[in-house]
């Protein structure tokens, strides 16, 4: 079946945070929304059908999670990434970020240090600092072409600190778009093993890897690295299901899984809602073709953006991402400070983008744009960016 990813959409009455809460972060709600990382694309029809069947039942009381829910996740991991795991090692959480936050609370102490790799998804900083842990930053290295790599020397030096307990890996990386290669993950994993540093691997973007690139689960590198790695994944990004609040954590150590399970019980957030169960199971068992075609659509949008920048925005630097549906635009040639760049996009371009500095000081001079949308939306967004810079 051929799916249509260019259908015109209207989310103004969709209770969409992306469309209706811009005024919490930007000058107004009257902007073109290309910021929050959800998609302006309908989910797979197989998912909608499963949810419609559930809605037709008319009863939405407390539900349990059938074994099929976990088996669907295990099957997807094996089929898509050749990563073989067992259902007993999985646990459900309301989302990847809540899961990471709870792990930090449960598995570390207030004096402990946790490392991240800026520029990176800004909730990583928040969950460390707001849980009263000490943040350590291992900044990524960028070459002249905009290609980011890991600074292994700095990473190893910081990993030697006995107070450093966890490293949060973004794999694939948001916002720089790297799909880390196996040898890169091996190097980082080896350093962590040698220095008794545990790994939390956020792999929520794993399905959205562009042609010519491959996602490697951190836990698949070796049994030794698997033992120190807790992996987070979800159907949320791939199938536009973030509002259903369902994610998985893979714990190699069952005692830690039990600690998490107990805490979720204390907070009384162990259960799914009834729609999340059927949506996730349908996504992971019936929607391989839809996911493949989604990647093709996003890849095409990325090609369009790169070509548009080349022809119309010669002072903006961009490198096509290897993964995610987010593109990291470099406006540093204009010499604007972070506030000037932000105001330029909002006030002159009338477009809402994620400001680069949200991802750390390493992101100053950048804007992150979301291209998971119909082509007409991307075309309009790029026209607005061009309009903005033309005011300079």
C-alpha cells in the first residue's frame, strides 16, 4: 500500500502544543510551527484502526498490559535492528524522559555526576540539574563541513572521575543528526567499562535513520556493554504517538528493573491507557511498510531543504542529517547573538524554530527545524526563513 504523507492538515483545533502553545516560548501563537519534535503527519492507518476499535468498545477503565504488548516491542527490535532481547527485561514508562528522570533518582545519589554530550536534547540537562545531580558536559566536536564527532580524549578524562556514575547517550543524536557508527559506540563503551560508568542510551530516534545509514543499539555491541547499559525506546517519534505517553526501558539487570517497577507502583503510574496498548502493538506488528515509506518522505524533505539552502541561503550552512527528522541550521556567518537570531526568526520570519542555545552554549548561532511534515509546510517554512535573513 502506498501512503500519502503530503495530505494537508489542520491542527489548530487538535489541542496541539506545537500549534497552540507557541506563546509560552515565542512572541505569539501566530507563527509557522516547525519546532516541537512531533510530526504534522497522520499516524499509520493501521494504528488509527486499532484505536478506533478500542474507542468503539465504549469502556475505558483500568487496563493491564498483555504479553503481546511486550512481544511486539521485542519483535520490532529483532526485525529492524537484529537486537534480540527478552520481555522480562522490559518495563513500561509514560515516556523516555520520565524514565530517565526516575532512573537518575533511583540509581544515583545527589552528589553524583552525570555526563551528556552538548549540543543535545535539552531535557537531558533538566533531568540532571532538577534532580540535584552534578552535570558534566563532553562537548561534541564539529568539523568545517558541520560533521560532529565525539571527543574521546575529553570523554575519557572525565570518565576517570569516581563521582561520575552515568553517561546519557543520544543515539541517534538530537539535534546534530548523527547516527553513531559501531566503532564510535565501541570506543565510548570501552571507556565506560574501564571506568565503571553506566550508560543510559536514549534510542527513541532509532527508526528514523536515513538511507545509507544504520542504527546500532548500544546494548548490541557486546554482552559486557549490554550489562552496563539501560536502553530507552518508544513508538512515539516514529508513529507520532507522543500524546499516548508510552515508552519502554530495557534493563539488563533485573534487580534494577524491580526497583523501577516498585517506584512506578508507588507513584501509581504503572498502567497504560487503553489506547496506548493497542496503538503500540499495532505499530510494532503491522506498520513496517508505513515506517519505511515515512523515512523515504523525510529523506525527500531533507533533500529539498538542503537544495533550497544551497540556492537561496548561501550564508546558512547545513549538513544533511544521518537520522531523526530534525535539521541543524548554522546561521553563525551572520554574526548575530542568540537573542538577535531568535527574534529575527520570530519577528521577521514569523516562524517558530527551536533556538540552538536551548541545546547548550555549543548551539548558539543555530536553529533546529522539524521537517516531519507535508512538503507544502516545509516550503512555506523555508520561504519564511529566507524572508527573515533578507532583512539583514
